[in-house]
């Protein structure tokens, strides 16, 4: 039943379509930005798991001159920045930094695995993606920068959240209103990166 409900467009999906965004997830980042101003001073932005491009579109809309690099396994037509098509596990952080023109002010990750329905497996697979995002951020994020990453909540999430928390002046665990009721996702928001 939950699978059928996910296929039925909800308020956020209809709104995204009406406003020209590729996915409803844009409203999750928009809420995080409203609450923590993550896009305000982001002149160099890395978007990991950038397809279908809604988060990058919001970055471009809020901060038109920002240098923007997206990484995804799937190519996004008319991507609003520079897109690297490939795995985050093999992308070269030095290449990202070169394309951005320096260290990133903001690293975003809305990555998720192809889910299987096996909750533990999906949870573990998604946390591995977060760890890859964090590994890349460790190379490209400037001191004082911001990190935003989707995390599937579950038994291993608290340890990872604690690990991330130690590297930021301010750290928040956020569940935006646009998150589906049956979803286990939350977002880690780290402000003031301390390498």
C-alpha cells in the first residue's frame, strides 16, 4: 500500500511540477535553507546525487553566480552547472575543487541507493553513500563551510550523526515537512566545518 501511495502525486509533487522543478525534494532543501540559510553565502556548491537536478536548480535560482558542480550516476539534461557523470566512489576530489575554482562553501548530498524494500540493507547501503559524501567533503569543503546530507534513520544512524557532529560548530538533525510520512529519511545539517 505504501508503494502505491508513493506513486500517487502528493501536494509537494504537484507543486514541484507546477513550479517547474524536476522533483518534490526541492522543498526539503528549501525548508533547510529557510531555517539555516545554507544557500546565502554559498559561492561554490557541490551537489552529490544531483539527478534529477531540483536541488541544483534551487541553488542556481537563489545564488545565480555560484560555481556549481553536480555528481550523479545519471546524466541530467540541461544541468544548471557542471555535471560529472559517475560514481561518488570514484570521483576525484581534486577535479571537483578545480571545477569549483576553489574549496566548496556547501556540500549537498541527497543520495539514496536503489532501494530493495529490505529495511536494514537499504539503511546500510544509504549510510555508505553518506560516508562517501563525507569523505569527499573532507577533501573539498572549506573551513567554516556547510554540509547537508540525507540519512536513512535506523540503528547505525546515531553513530554516524555523532561522527559528523564533532566536525561542526552547529549541527542539526532535520526532518523537513516535505518528507513523506512513511519515510525514514532525515537530513544532517552541519554549519561551521572544522577540518
